[in-house]
C-alpha cells in the first residue's frame, strides 16, 4: 500500500485517479481548492481518503498544505494533477504550486507531473514570464515548464522517481465533452507510475503517454534550461529546490 497525494482531485482526472487508487487499497490524500469543492469529496473521504484544502493561486495556501502534510505520515508519491487551461491562474497553479510542493514536501519517493501535448507549443524562454498571474498565462508554456521541472528533479534527486505524463485530450471539464481520447486511459499512467513496481514504472525522467515513454520537447532535457528555470522559480518564490 502506498500513501499518495492527488492534487486537484475534486473532479476530472484527479478524481478518477483518487477513486481508482482507493479501490486498489492505497491510502489517498485528496485535495480541493476551497470548502465548497471539498464538500464534493465527501464520498471519497467516507471511503477513507484524507482531505487537504488550499487554493493553489495562493502561495501561502500551498505552503500551509505542505506544512500540514509534513506533520503527518510521510508520503510515498505525489500526483501533481491540479491544473487550469486559461486565464490568470495558469502560471500560479500549473507551475508555481507544483514547484513549491516539490521543494517543501519531505521527499516522496515518486513524483508524477501532469503534462500535455500542448507543451510542444511552449517557448523555452523565461523572459517576461508573469509567475504571479497578474495577466493571462500561456498554458503551453506552463506545461513545458512543468515537464522540464519533472526532468530536472529526476536529474537532481537520483533517489526519487520523477516523471511527466500526457494524459491525452480527454472529456473532462477542462477537455470538454467532445475530447477524443479515452478518459479511462487518461488516469491510468499516473497511477501506475505512482504505485507500480513494474520495471518500466520504476524508471525516472520520462515523458509518458498511455504507459509508453515518448520524446518530449527538446528543451525538457536541456540541463542549462532546467537550471535557468529552477533559478527563476527559486528567486520568484524565495524557496530553493
């Protein structure tokens, strides 16, 4: 049994992943951004899930979640599922929050970051990025950054399995009802990477789609770009990885 945090688990892929992990006998910590959305997780809490609440657009909220989890039993894995498609929260939610949790949580053995094929359209430039969300952020850029973060963690923390997953364009609230990919397959890879002892699942530094390792944007494994990104995030948050 593993102890797994699934961020953004009030609906969509995070919810289905949390439900599936609970059904498999794992200890699951679910997350919602506010009390209203947390109420929708009562069914999972009733099945034994633990709950943390915090808005990922609020850095202090992210820090409070990290402190709460560090005071509890150690985590085995984190699935960084929370994400937004558009608007000002894009950078705070899609990259700042997972970076802070990565830096602050006490060494989970496995980290899974939700990427997207949209990361191929991202720009490997940090000039002028609005990390605080004062203006509308680029989803593609945010997914390139978080995929690069996953690769950087894999390089710098050899004792941790760190991977990024493209779940596909699936029919969630974010993806829309007409999305063509399989919702069931959309959450299986991150669960597998978080808990399985299959030989492929205990590798690190990968970019995955439906349990198949893929080649990401060429900037993802550029160590100089990784280092620039980590420096920018450390300076912005005041928290080093």
